[in-house]
């Protein structure tokens, strides 16, 4: 081994480890965004169904039920309204680590009993 090449393997290894950590961090961020988006979509669907199930009680009671469902799923209810008998709900969910906000919309029609 030449004298001027001593320690070069350590430098290459440190660089490879840093690159692997960067890739792992990016994959974590992407995974968090996908999970947050799915959580927001699921919460919007359930909140819209809850509101539609309470439509006959009035808009305020129906939207209160939607808000309750959204809060239990750790998302914010941003909007709740009715178009005829269809409940339209909008929610937002914060991604962990301050990576952004995912929003979702859902519509649910009348519930037959």
C-alpha cells in the first residue's frame, strides 16, 4: 500500500454510510407522506358517512358527528356542508416531523335504514 493512500477506505466507507442514511431519510419522508395521505382519506370517508347518517337530525348535528369522528382519527375537520342530502366533508392531517399537510375530501349520500 502506498503511503498517500492510507485511510482512503475510511473516507469511502464514511461517504457510503452518509449516502445510505440520506436515502433512508428520503424513504422515511416519502413513507410518512403516503401514510398521512391515507389517514386523511380514510378519516374523510368515515366523517362523511357519519354526517350522512345524522343528516335527518340537521346540519349542525351531522357536522358535529363528523367532527367527532375526525378528531378521534387525529385529523382536523376543515369543512362540512350538505348539497341536498349529500354530506361533503374536507379534512386535513399533519405529517409527522413537520413534513407538510395532507388534505382529503369525501362525499356520502343518504343512509337507508
